[in-house]
């Protein structure tokens, strides 16, 4: 379950560094606001955030994940 304060990891794929952030707000509509460790702010639909170890249908580890 994702809640305010949860750590999030962004994996953009080859040749890109992973980025990390923290959930700062969750709306009633399932929109999650994340403040990145390097200062960016991102709003993502809750259904787009994967749990650790999850992959896309074709097995790709690229995406936005809950960081444990």
C-alpha cells in the first residue's frame, strides 16, 4: 500500500541513473505527488506505480516502483 512518506524509485532504463523520491500527497482520485531527492516534483496515477519485483508484460524492469 502506498501512503504519504513511502519511498519511490524511478527506473528509466539503460544509460540513465535511477532516481528516488518520497510520496508527499495522495488525492481522492488516486493521483500521487512525489518529491524527488534532486528536487523534481512528479504527479503519477497510483495504478502506474509497481511493487518491487514487478515487471511489464514483456518482462522489462523499467518503470516507477515502491522502494523497499
